[in-house]
């Protein structure tokens, strides 16, 4: 009788553990995103059998000046990436449709990282934008910093 209780208990625990394992695996698969450069995304669209249209992607680049067209929480803009070796310029149109407006640091020439999916039309459909204003994080000029008083010995 007690052996049957242990077997039933073991079966229930096994089912719970397998269920939790399956849920964890599916959660990781859902939240996984791949980081690509604009040039790599363009190359993937040309490759036959590419699954770039079904993946969640992160793509980074600089915002092209004058390309931002924002209405409320929606924004359309263009990202550009210039290869430092070949000086080749790669551009990608982005359509952001998020629940929040783009961040305050999202401006012309700022670095931006977008998360979303690539559409068959070649437009990247972003759900998240992370932007960094380069001038905000630039080191201070030597002449512009206020003179700091020397530290006290006491």
C-alpha cells in the first residue's frame, strides 16, 4: 500500500518537472533574439532558405538625419551603417509601432538599436527602440569643465 503511494507521488512530481521544463524551454525560444548588422540582414535576405523573416532580430545603426517621421508612439526612420574598412554604406528602413514613444535620446545621428522582425517588404518592423545620444556621452572638453577645488587633507 505504501509503495503505491510513493509511485503515485513520484509520477505526479515527474509530470510537474517535465511540464516546468517544457515551459522554460518554450519561454527561452520565444524571448531569444539574434543581433545582426544591417549588412548581415541584407545578406540573409538574399540567401536561399534563410529564416531571417521568422526570427526576432536586434539591428543597430545610426539614424539618418531628416529621416525621422513620428506621430505619437509610431515612428518611421532609416538606419545606416558604414563599414569602416570598405566605406560601404548599408541602409535599412524601420517602422516602429510601440506602446511608448521613442526615447528622448532618439534623434538624428544618434545610435539606435531596434528589436523586432524583418518584413518581406524589406522594412524592419520594430517593437522596441534603444537610443544613445553620442554627444551626451562624449568626454568633456578640457576648457569647458569647471575648476574643481583641490581635495582637503583633513
